[in-house]
C-alpha cells in the first residue's frame, strides 16, 4: 500500500485560540496558578494544593492536570469544593461564564 499524497495548502490560516471558561474542569492547575487573581481562590478552598504542586516531580503535571483530575486521588468527595471554586472564578471572570 502506498502512502497517501498530501498536496500543499492553498492558503495559510493563522490558528486562533477559542475562548473557554475559567474553571476547575477546564483549566490546568498551571493555568490557574498563572492567573494571579485565581490562585488565591483555589488556595482558599483547597489549601493542600499549595503543598501538592511543590512536591518533587509534580511540576510535570501542572500543565496536564485540572483540579478535577487531582481531586480524583482524594479520599473524600470534592465536587462541592470544586463547584465553590468555579462559582468564585465565575464572579472574578464574569465574561467567561461558569465552567461546567
């Protein structure tokens, strides 16, 4: 079987980043940590996250995991906490809407 032939593009379209909602299920931990106004909200509701992100080897996960992904490893149900963080973030970033 021969490999398919791909013809060159007729025009180049600059990639654009689509808008998304700032939230615990839509942003990585690294993105939330990078938002100066959002990170204190995260720490207010989940103070242990401050120590988790400083753990050796965890820096590789900052851009791969959301807070919802991290909450899976907890022994307790964190859905109410994640919802509270999302509510606070929605008030902070009203034009982005509530993440769901």
